[in-house]
C-alpha cells in the first residue's frame, strides 16, 4: 500500500499517480528507505493551481484551470513539460512530475522533476486564443518558474511555438531576454540542435546496447515500431541505419508490414508528404492492424505512440522477447507483471525515452551560456549520458536481482534521497 493510503482509483490521472507511487513504494522497500524520506518523496514539494481567463475571438470570457507541480528540486531546478489536454488533472500532473524526478535522476542530470498543464482542448481554440491562453498561463506560473527554479518544455499539444510565446511573456514581464526559461524552443530562438531527434535516437541507442550485451548482431534483428511520430520514426530510422530490419510500423492510420524490411526514410517522406501526415497509402507493405503489429513475431517491439497499449488483455499475444518503451507508460502494471513472468526484457520509459530530457538539459546549458553546440557535439554527449544511465540500471538490476524498471526506480530514488540527506533538512 502506498504511504498516501490506498484510494479507489477511477480517473486515468489517478491511475498514473497511483502507479508512480507504487513504483516508489517498491524502490523504497528495496532500499530500506527511511519512512520519513519515503513520505517526503511521495508528495510534491510545491503545487500551484491557477485560474486562467481568456478573451475569445468573439468577445466571450472563457476560463481554464492550469497547474504547475514541482515534485522535487533536491538535485536541481524542476524540469518538465506543459501539456494542453482536456484530461489534465492535478493528479495526472503530480504523477508526471514525479516521473520527471526519476527520469532526471537516472540520467544524472542536475535537475529535479516538475510538470504543468492546462485542462483544455486546444483544437477548439483559434491560434490566437491558444497564444493568449499560453501567455496568461505563463504569467500565472511566473512566480515559481525560472532558469534556476523550474524550466518548462513542450509536451502533449504544445510545441516550439508554445515555448516561443513563453519566452516572450517572461521577457516582457521581467524586462530581460529570457530564452533559458524553457527548453524545446525553435532553433532560431536558442533551441538546441538535435533536440527534435534526441528521444528517438536515445531509444535506438538503448535498444542497440541491449542487443550488444545479448551478443546479437543488428543485421539479424527484426523490429516492430508502434507510432510513427517524432519518437517512433526517428528510432526506426536510427535502428535501420545501424543494420536492423524494421519489419512493421504503425500510426493512427493502421499498421504496415514487410518481412524483408521497410524503407524507413521513404516511409518518413511519405508521411511528411500527406495531408494527414500519416503512413496511409504506403507502398511496398502489407496492411496490418495495430493489434497485429503488437503481436508481431519480432526480436524487439518498440511501443512509441500512447500510454496503456500493452495491457493484461493483450500481453499474452506479445511475442517479442525485448520491449523498449519509447512512449511514456505504454505497458500497464498488470501487463508488466505478466510479461516479466514470461521472461520478457522491458527497457522502461524513464530510461529508454530519456534522450529528450538529456538534450533539453543541453539546451538549458547552451541558453544560459549563450553558446551553441554543433550537432556532432550534442549527439556525442547524448550517447555518453545514455550509456552511463544504461550501465547504472543494468548494474542495479544485477545487485537487486530485479527487472530493469525496478532497477531504474531504485537507482533514481537512491540518488534523490541521497541528495536530500547530504543537503540536510532545512532549517
Ligand atoms: P507524436 O505525436 O509525434 O507521434 C505519435 C504517433 O503515434 C503518431 O504517429 C500517431 O499517428 C501515432 N498513434 C496515435 N494513436 C495511435 C494508435 N492508436 N495506434 C498506433 N499509433 C498511434 O508524439 P511523440 O513525440 O512521438 O511521442 C510519442 C510518445 O513518446 C508519447 O507517449 C510521448 O509522451 C512520449 N515521449 C516523447 C518525447 C519527445 O521528445 N517527443 C519524449 C519522451 C516521451
């Protein structure tokens, strides 16, 4: 039972928070963590809830609720995205902020965990309305964000344009040019080279490391990738470049299989060219369903679309012995247990998709120094961080004789609790 007490869980946000707490509980138990420390880590340090009035284009007053949660700033300023989605709740933001703490700790970034969001469906707003909402939200959370406090980034339904509006708001309100207040900015405004590709490249890197340690040659490895957006397409392309055969990919339009391997650069060009930006109409591939993709007879399965794709209901059909979590939370806790019992290796999201936050950290460093790195430098350093994190997790899995997911949580919780202990509780 979580230290917060077992409550009836109904909403997806509550489920996400409950699952984050369960993982913390398991790590605390494995580490023999002090109960007071466990309790401190189970709750966010700071939560801000804001009410956001926005003038609509037709002159009405719409009001939205926004959140910014800082789970832990023990190891450095908070770091985490901002999402605009109707399902955003306080619980969801709290759970995601906690996961950011562990993700930054496992990759050894000098950053803590935070997350923000506004409960809104941006598709129902004009671009001007979204801009006004973003600027009002930024002004409302300004008292707790900043380059040495908490650095937001894009998440679901927010992007480089959203970050540019945030930079503008902070610059206007403080009178100081402030690109270092967010990451994920457009490159023209101080964004990092290689940020766009970072998550997918990190996913490919950890996949190749797992294969190398198993003595598998990339040329003999078949891969299926669910989701062909930023993370999925770049991961597929990087793995294909390394020699793997990508035998199936899918997106919202369905799945596409080719046993001899798909031409990934051509598939990316095809998706870019279409009005819907999907794989619909891709030639040289057999149409399959998303369910068939997940059940493909492959060596590696990379779910890189949405959360909750592999559940207790379909876990029995998964044939891949290795799953690398490109998306956040694609394997539910129940499925995780079933797959672990069958000996499936799962590289957990807080390690596998951490490449994005690693390069976000590089962007923060570059923006603060006002000195920008070449792409080769970004890629070289990304590899160093991912390799170190991978080695740490494998080492902890051996020491504690546990899954890679439990090992990642153990390593992260140990780092954060140790930072709190070394600092000494204030006052
Ligand atoms: P994206 O919007 O670029 O791509 C999502 C892809 O999933 C699209 O190809 C979409 O068509 C596909 N998709 C949607 N519904 C689907 C379904 N039912 N079946 C199969 N495919 C479906 O998003 P992204 O940035 O690639 O993010 C994907 C996942 O990775 C999310 O869980 C996100 O939180 C996580 N993530 C992203 C980053 C990043 O840097 N972009 C970093 C960490 C984690």
